[in-house]
């Protein structure tokens, strides 16, 4: 069984915590978690199935570890790779920039040949604008998490999204293999 590489950047720990919660649902034997601050292009290239976690900071800014790795990620050939994204943001405090970093990462990945899975409905969120929203489709390019304003919804969203990812990655047992948690 090939492993899924899950790469995240986190300043305050929220994105790291969500990454670990995703691994717990998909299976510790299936997912290898990496802090983007400690990796190279070659480590990402080792995986055919990837999950990237990126928070949006302040007014649509990329998290610092991702920002330092940005030129590297732009050089990676993602052809033949299946990628799912999750992003963290504050839809009320920064509603004009909600999940912009996830949208910017998505655009780089698609330009470099990635197949993106795991789109997520915009229903249930209140924001003004987002680079992560797919025009006219009512979806984000990946899972939207708001630990500041909707923390109580995170566990359910993770359960549902991980079931979707298990099917998209064609994991053995599919959605039924996901461990649903109330964390």
C-alpha cells in the first residue's frame, strides 16, 4: 500500500492539529505527516497521493513556512499526482480573504499538473470573498476549517471530508474505512 503524504504549515498549531486529526481518521498506517518547514521537493515527489494543509494569515497572506517553501513548490512537477487540500481561516475577522492561501496553493498545483480532489461546499460559511472559492460552483477547492468561529463544526466536517478523500484516493475499504471521531 502506498502512503499518503500530508504536508502542513502551522504557526500557532491549529493546522498541525487538524493534520493529525486527518491522519487519525484515514489511518496512521496510511498517512505520513510532515511539517512543510522541514521538507524538500524530493520528499514531496515521493508521494503520488498528497494532502496539503495551509492557513491564511491576516489579509490573505501565506503562512510563513509555506511562504519560505513557495518557490520550491512552484518547481515541483505534480503530473500524475492526486492532491487534496485543507485550509484554515477566519471567515468573520478576515471575510474578504477567507482561505486565500489555499486558493493560491491550488492554482500553483493545477498549473504544475496536479489532479485536485476533495472540493468542499461553501454552504454554512459566511465570507465576502475567497481565492479558494470555485467560481459559480458553490465550492471551495478543498476543506474549509474555521477554528476561530466554527470550532464546534470541525469534527463533523473532518469526518465527512475524510470519507470523501478515502474514496477519491481509492483507499482499501473506501469511505467505510474512515474512523469517525468526535474530537
